[in-house]
């Protein structure tokens, strides 16, 4: 028995193959598997290519079907298109797997840390928050893409930086913080000299991932140079991410919660995506928004120490009642703990608090 799992992002993807002992025996990387970006045929082709590469690493024949594969993909929120992808794989790439289960990338992240359920916030190129209760019901906030949402994601942070500069130069909405350093970073990132030069990147040659790439430069300036505008942008991102948690507060099933401190209850949240590497910059805005909205539960913020593709494999195993051993505690670290009604300062963590770059 071999079970596969796919972590499908808007920028890159990972496929793993687990043996019957639950060990990863094959792994492969690939580009985006978001069907809104590359189409269902494109997604299927990329899954097949990754499956072939991972089978080769696992010393499996290319035409040996995997017992089941969990596909946890960016953009896979609609049941109709999920079934369409599954049917396309069976028809056009029959040697990949016997069975599939297709779900959002948020589901795989939760499955990687608990069979019971939980909450996940993805903040990478885009953003999405999902709650999965023990009865299997799911409730989401966001995940609508950059034209409608993506608040708190790398694209959103970069877009806000650019918008701030444009508005300041137009005297439409003058920034309270100097915009010169942010404008320098924009010029360097896109290779432009004027605001008009940037229009081609915003329309004719627009690429969401290219926009999102600016976020890493803003993070470095916020962290290393303490540029006030850059720090403000990340503080606002932290607020937006916390707001998505508060939006789902009434959907949290009581049996998902564990005892917290001083009579409170505790919820685990898996934090996935490159923006979370800049937690130090997000933290004050995130905590302030939870306090402002009087969020009623303690929170543990978890960072995966393994690929979310492993959670997708767990999902496939559980869906088809296949025995797949697992040790959840080895799949994550706790990097921050929020306590209701207590001072949540910079060291409010029960795990490994690391500072990185978005």
C-alpha cells in the first residue's frame, strides 16, 4: 500500500508518497497547481509529473497506481471543480492512483496536526482561513483571490505598499510615514524608474507572484532598517489575519476546544505560508485585533515542521479508511501562545519563536 499527498500552492507544489508504515519514501516538487491559474488539464499534468518523479525516488514503477492520493490544492474550494479534476486524472492519467480525495490546501494543513480538526490560516502569496470541526464540517473566511480578498497575504502587503506610494505622490491620501524607502524597494524589485513604468507590471504584464515577491524586501526593511512604513504594512497584515480568526469564532464546535488557563478554552491554529516567517512584524497587530474584538479563547499558533502534503496523505487514508500510522507531535512547533485577558507581549510563546523573512 502506498498513499500519496499533494500540497498544491499558488506558486509551488509538493507531492509525497508514504508507505504502509507512514514513512515518506518518495517526494517531488512542482509549480503551481491552482486550477484558476493553470486550468484543470494543467493541474492534472503537473500532478502526473510529480507522481512520476516521486515514484522514481521510491523505487516504484511509473505505471504502478498509488492506493490513494489526497490533493489539497490552492483554489480547490468548489465541489464541482474538485470532481472534475478527479475525473480528468482518472481519464487522462490512469496510472497515477486508484482513488483521490480533493480538498482545499487549508484542509491538508489541519490534517497534518490533528485528526480531530482545528483552524488554519494560510498567508503566502494569497490568504485563506479555514475552520474544520470534529464532525467534518468546515467554515471559511477569505480565499477569494487577489481581486476580492487575500488580506494579509504577500500580494496584499505588496499591493498596499504600492498603493500607499501612489496615493502619497498624488496628494490623494498623504502617508503618515515617509514613502521614499518603500518607493526605492518598488523600483528595485520591478526595475522601474517612474510610477508610469509600474503600470505595465500592474496590467499588461501583471503577475501575482511577481507582485508578492516585493513582500520579502519590505520585510527585510521592516526588520533590519525598522522602516516605519514597512512596519505599518505588516502590522496591518497582522490585524487582517486576526480578523479572519474572529470572523469564525461563532462556528467553533465546543468539542474542538481543550482546557486553557484560568478556566479558559484553547484552540490550535496552524499558520502556513511565507508571511508567517515575519511573525515578529505581524504580532502586535494580530494580538491587538484579538484583544479589540474580545476573542474568547486562548490560542496556540503552530508552524508545520513537515510538508502539508503529509496532511493530504492522512486525509486520503482517513477518507478511505486505510491504516496509516502517524505521530502528529513531530509535525509542528508552537511558536506563540495567546492568553485571554493577559499581557501578550513579545515572548508570549510556549514553543520555538523564530524570526524569519516573508
